[in-house]
C-alpha cells in the first residue's frame, strides 16, 4: 500500500552529513538535486512530505521552501512524538507512514512506521532496524531511491515516470 505520508530526515539523508562553515561562521550544506525529483514523484501521487530534523538550520528551511514542502520541522527532539502529532492532524496512523533516517535520533520512529529505510552509509546498528537500505549514500540521491523503491513496490513507478518522458 502506498504511504499516506513520507517523512524524511535531512542530515545524512539529503546531505552527506557534513557541515561547511564560512570564515564568518555561516553553515552551508550540499544537497543533491536528485532528491528533489523524489519530491516531484510523490507530488504526482498527492502524497504529503514532511521534513523532520533535529537541527535548527535555515539552509534546510530554504531547501524546503524551494521544493514547496509545507511540513518542515526543525529542532525536533522527539521525532516519534512529532510524527504521531502529524498523523493525528492528517487522520492517519504510523502504519501509513514511510520514513527514511540515518542515526540514533531516528531509531524510535524507524521502528514505528509502516515502511522504514536508511542510506547505505548509515551505521550498521541503524541499518538493522529498517525495512530497506538504499544502495546510495546519503547526500547522493538516497531519498530519491527510497521514493522510487516505494513507488516500484506499489506498481506505480513506471506510470509516474512516463508523465515526464
């Protein structure tokens, strides 16, 4: 069954986990444009997307704005509690959610959702907790691979891709 909500962590999933600092102390992150296509594919099926990160990063907020992601939650200390809150607002359960995360602060939510994943370069103790490990490292299209896996498993990937070909 297609998820009714896709939640994604950012650092280590959409980024390589690195933070780049300028001499003035500004933080920069590198995002893969491939992951933006994952958002486009989900939108074609009217599946809402939520970004959930423990960081307070305006760079992440800007990326969410560019991709028109309405649900962007920064400084989330308890991702499972926040996901339950979002599910309540949408009238769905955690079984209806797909989540991709990569580290210790993601484990409780990874265990609770209907479909969970992590990027290839995630620590082994996190990988053991998920349904799917991408072949791609975080920051290099892991989110898009996660989305395409969901769509392929539900038999709709080719149908969605054909809209762009």
